[in-house]
C-alpha cells in the first residue's frame, strides 16, 4: 500500500463538484444520480475487464469515480492502462487520485517502470515521491540509479521515500548504494545508509562502520541505525572499530552497540568507562541500559511468575488445611 500525505484535498473536491453543479444547471438530484450510477458500474467493468471503459472514467468530473476507476485498473493489471494512469498520477487537483493511480501502476509492474522513472523528474514533489514508492514496490533493478539520484532531491520527504524504495528493491541496489555511501555527497550518503539499513546485508557492514566517522551527524546516525538493523554480524566489526575510534565516531559506535542490544557488548563497554570523558560515559550508560533492561526482563518475569505460583500454592495448601480442620 502506498502511503499518502495528509492534505486538504477532500474539502476542495466537494467545492469543485458543487461549483460544477451550480454553473451547469443540472439539478442536485440528477447529478447525484448520475455519479452513483457511474460509480456502481465500476465493479461490473472490472469484472468484465472493460479496460477502455475504466480508462474513460479516469477523466470523469467526480474524483471519487477517478479514484475507483484507477483502483480497478490496477487490479486488472492491463499494460494498456499505464499511459492514462500516469496522466492521472500527474493530476494537479486531487492527491488522492494521484495516490491511487501510483498504486495501480505498481500493481501493473514492469510495463510501468519507464514511465514511473520519468515521473521522478516531475516538478510536483507529490508526484515524485509517489512514483518512487511505486518503483520500490515493483522492485525492478532499472529503477536503482534513478532512485539514487533522487536521494539528492530538495524535498526531504521525497529523499526519504527514495531511500525506502531502494530498500525495497534490495539485492540489486546493494553495490550501487555502497558506492555512493563511500563517494557520494552528504544527501546521497544519508539516503544510502537508510536504504542499506532496510536491506540488512552483511556486505554493507564495513562501509557503514566507516560512515560512523562521517562529518555529517545525520549520516552517522543513520549508519548506526543501519548497523543495529543488520544485527549480530555487525558486532565484532563494531567492537574492533571501537578500539581505534575517537570523537563523534566513537560515540556513534557506542550508540550502535546499544541499539544492537547484544550482551556480548557489555564487557567492552564497561572497560571503556575508565578512560571515557563525560559525554562518552553518558553514551556508555545509555547503551548499557539499552542492552541490560531487555536482557533481564525475562528473568524478572520468571521470578515474578515463580513467586506468584509459590504464593498460589501456599494459599491453596492453607485452604485445604482449613477445610480439613473441624475443631472440637
């Protein structure tokens, strides 16, 4: 499912429909009847695979009809609908229709890839991020380089959606993402760290660890989060890097170890305390908390359950003794 940004589309949609009714001279009753009749025909068109009829409805004056027609075309999956759906996705009026059209294109799959790649250059940021998400859901390797370029978009939301899409594509995106993590600009490094964290491939561990020393804090943070997502395979390389790191990089390694929540990191973190400065000591304490609290919770639950069971047994024994006592 493609997520949509929250906007004021619904109110604007209602005003436009009412305006059409007033200037056209059509009675409100007739207009409602026509819209309901058209909407009720969509399931039948879908069942009979009437692609041409559904494509015509993408130009209907009622955006709800456009929305449902786009959904039906996506469910049918006919490649002949790609062009009209891209036009609907670029519609300047209704974000909801753009969203449904993009979702439909993602369902059609590979035949829609090239036009969606083209939409990544659209001047409307809403169109760009919807196209990015659709490409991610399709998962076609042809989209990797265009999506990497989109990591440099001026809109932060668009960049984030591009990173998410690259993470969805997965295997085919790993080597290009590692390349830009090493040599790209700040935006590309930030986005590639996010994407690699979603893919969670151990091949990214070494470049992500190096990114912990990046000059930009947002890159360092995403690299630490990505390493935590990769999990156990990242532990030994992180501990090795910890021995030779300092400054911000050292802090990010400590943070990453905390996010890993692996008890094998406890002893190395404690050993750091002796020569740590105030900021490092706080980071170590936070990481130890992050590791220790989840690790002791099962023990605490067992102890509590054991005590509860013991108390229940004691109360039960007392009840039995009480029932057997008949004093005299």
